């Protein structure tokens, strides 16, 4: 066979079987982990074809490297015909790394071919090496870990091909199959041990994969027009979307059920621009996928997840799980608290806008159910003043760069008396929070709540008309007035539309259109947005609307004023409070002697050192961190496998110029293996003498005379070794490694990783 074109050996058939088991064992589970459509027959066919290609090339002289350019060319062709999908594919890959593999299924067929070609090539290269087990163990771990985690419901039966590959890699010695079984068991045990260190999958995101086509559209190609929530659609804006005020008669039609531990403001729409007659959103035109890691900084800023510092936010009320069950069709707006951390729902893909509005790709329908983790935090929360003041000491670049530009504008049509009134109300307040609370309390105690509001003049600013003339109205009047007066005194504010929910003792709130509501959010430096609800009466979203003023802030006028109506159940119709006797007083007045009301304070809490707000512990951030860590682990394993492959005698022999040097490579490899087996030459012992006594030290004696003669001739005589001598050296090396124990193999693995295969001389 030496002079023939084909040079097949027994090892080539072994490498064919080993590469087939390894490539199939790696490719199929990896496809399932990535959420691709399973195609085991296609994977098996490609694996078999690549393995046969490598098998044939090894038996043909000068064509050993032929498979590599062929596979590379085929992969390049597949990439070329799909070149137009580069950007959507990249977005799908990002979503996969972030825990949502469904969009990647759109490229299931070409990815199956590309991944199988790549993994089959790796498997064939590993199988052709002298110590394949050194690479197969870490490669198998890449599959064992996610399967052990139960990722995507993959059956542990998919481990069998890789386990068979591990067993085959120990085929050199018939007495060492126990060691191979123990190695496979150890790999599986390690995967199970690592399972608690990795984040659990998001069941809500995995449920999206049930409808692949819709998931692809929702995650990657969502450009459809959407419906936006507005009070106009609820009956609370009778003159249309572009004009506030007027008499309202909201219906008692069912909207949703809310499961929470207490009263909650469910914000729907945030509006920034007031034109004198109504509020509009002028900054929320763009849309961003909520889970897209590319927009994580923007999302944190918009939803205040990085404000205030953790030392302050840790003193917030506990975050709770709130459930919303829709009882009627609605817009695509998702109703949540101002501060929330996550949202999940069957078939819901959340997006957000620059106006911090959260919405789904489809309009909500009856029976839609979603859950979110939120904090019920308002200006009436006990101890909130101290938290806002503590946060003010930290810098806030978001306030300076974005908030002031978007939420401080006041139209010229607002009358001067409104400016004067805002200044009088806040003249004795010392802090921004005290000024905001003074405005809110003044509105809730000096103005009457009624649904029977008059018609505002067509040529007059609505806020000026309400504050200076009408002095009675409902939530839209109070929220608009607070937002404009807050802006007048320099506090960024925005107008919010949504619903109030007041759960009963059973924790369930039955929300109707009567509970549609408007309130105001005011931004404080270092703290972020805080809801203020100045509306008195039954539809207020706070437990104590208009509760106590801060210290040294103005008290209400001693003149008679309307008292807030008692709280009503969510399904009751609010009725206007009786008008005070002096409700027609042309202008509200302040008391000349302010009477401070103590502000509720927090219970003493231990001082916590300030922390960087960017370091808040977010579950999704942890998921991204662990995914990146896992990718780094993959890279390190790949580099280690490459290092091991380039340190094998077979690889190094191919790099030598002559058979003499190749034979000395095997001599160096034999010495390294013996050293790992704790067998060392005596001081000054000649190579021939040392090799002659090796059989007595091995578990199973093997002949060393042929290898010893070949090595001595190569080192001390000018005669060139024959190809048969090189093959004998290779067989001797394989027989020797077949008798290595597991500790010896681990020592060899460490030596190859750290030092490679150092060459040895015969001296």
C-alpha cells in the first residue's frame, strides 16, 4: 500500500465513526437550544457526508486539506444567497442571546446547514488527533450544561451520541472502558453542578415561540400602526381629543380586573406638550423592543430603573407582583405602575417609546392577562420626602440633557395671574418636593371636584380658565393645572392618563370606565419621576388625596373650601361634592399666617453607603451577564481545544521537514506521557536503557524494542527512518496512552495546555 494512491488504515475507520457520533451529538442539541426547527435527518446526512469526505481525503496523498476549502466555499455560498438578511439576522441573534430564541427560527434551514458543516469539520479534526478525548470532554460539556438545565425541554437522550463519542475516544485499551465511563459520568455531573450558577429561562419569553411567524414579525418587523390609550375614548374628554373640559358622564362598562395589595395608579399614556387647550405627545414617535439589550441604557433612564441610588431605593415600599386581566377590548397600551421591573403575558411582546409609554404589538382584547412587578409609589407614600431629598445630592445628567428640554415648556397663552398664583403657593416652601406638594395640596383643598364642569371659552387657555374662573372640575383639570404650575416654578412635569384601581379586602379591583383618571408626574433630580394626584373626591388614585403639607409650606385658606368626598368602591359612580358657599370667590387667597402640617416620616433605617445607580441588581441584566459569561466560556474552551490540537504529535509531525524529526516528536510525546504516569528515567540513564525497562513498569507490558531502535537510529546515525518505523512509533504511542489512568490523563491535559509538547534530545 506504500506506493499506491490510497493509504487507508484502521485508525481512519475509527476516526470516521468517532467524528460522526461527535458531530451529530453536538449539532442536534445545539439546534434545539437555539430554538431552530429540528431536522435530525438533515443533520445526520451532512455529518455523514463531511465525515466520509474527511475519511477519503486522509487516504489520498496530497489531498488531506481538500475538505477545508470545499466546506468553506459551500458555507460562503450559503451566506451569499442570504446576504440580504444580514441586519434582521443580527437582531434575531441579539434577541436569542437575551433569552428569546423564537425569531432565529426564520433562518432555521440555512443555519442547520452552516452549523452542521462547522461542527462536523471540528469533529473530524478532533477525531483525527492522537488524543481526541482531551478535546471531546470539553466540547461535550457545551451540550451537557444546557440540557442539564432543561433548556427548551430537550430530552437527556440527546446526550447519548456525545457519550458514545467519549467512550470511543478511549478505545486504545480494552481494560480502560471503566475509566471512560467514569469520565462521561463526571462530565454530566459537572454540568448538573453548574446548573444553579446559570440563570433560569424566562417562561414568558419561551411561550412566544408557540407561534413562530408571529413572533418573528413582533420581534423584528413590527412597524404596524398601533392604537393609543386616551381619556377621550373613555368619555372623560367630551369635546374631543384636542380640547379639555366640559360636562362628563362616563359609563360603568367593565375595563379590567386588577390584583394588587392596595390602591394603584396604572399609567397608560404620558403627554408632554400643552398647547393651551389639550395635551399631546410630541416625543414618543419611535419604538424600541423592551428586551433589546441595545437600548438598555435608554430604557433605564426612561423608566428610572437606575434612579435613585440603591442605598435610597432599598428603602422604597416592597416591589409586588400585580396582575391585570382585561375584561374588554382596549388599545395596545400596557397599564403599569410608574416604576416596574418586568412584564410577562401570553403572546405579549412589549415595546416602549421615548415618552416612556409601554405597549404591545397588538391591541389588548378581552381575556388578555399579564403580570408585572411594580412599586406602588406616589407623593403620598410614607417617608417619600426624605428619600427625594436624599437623592437630590447625587448628580443627574439625564435631567440636564433631556428632561429639562422636554418637560418645562409653558405656552404663551397661559395668563400672568397663573404665574403669580404658583409663586404665592410655593413662596414659603424650601425644597423642590415641598413646592410640588404645596401645589398639589392647594389644588385638592381649594378647588371643587365635580363632573358638571362648564364649557371653557374657545379663545382662553384651559388651565387659566380653571384656576382663575371656573375653579371646579375633575381629574383632567387638576392634573393639567398641577403640571403647568410645576413647570412655571421650574419643576419638570408631565400629564399622565390611565386608570385608578382600588382593590377590596380580597385584593381584587374591578375597574370600569368611571375609574379612568389623569394625574401628574414631577421629576426630581437624582430621584426621577414621582406621581402626584391633586384630584380630590372619589376618583383620586391616592389613599389621602391632598394630605398634609410639608413643613413651612403654605396652608389652605381659612375660607370655606370643598372637602374631598369619601372613597367609593371602584364600581360606584362618583358624584360631585357640594359647592361651598363662597365658591364664586374671584380668586383664591392664601392665609397670611401659614400653619405647617407635619410631613410623615420614615422609620429609622441604618445608613447605607452610597452606591452607583448603574449597579442595581436587575434580573434581566443578570441574564445578559451570564449569557456573556457563557460565551466567554465557550471562547476559552475553543482556545483550549485549539491549543491541545496543535500540541498533539500527529499535528507536530506534519509540521516537520523530515521523518527523523517526526520520529523525535513521538519520542518527546512518549517521555511526556511516561512523566504523567509517574515513570521517570534515572539520572544519566541512556534512552535505550530507559525504554528497555518500561514494560516492567506498565500495567500491561508492551514491546519497546522496535521503538527504541528507531529512536536510537534517528538520534545517532545518518540513516533516515522509514515510513514503517514512523507508523510503529505512532502505534507505540497510542498503546502507551491507552494505559493511562484518569489522573494521568488529567496531568497530560494540564501539561499540554501549559507547556505544549516540548521537544527532547537523546542526550
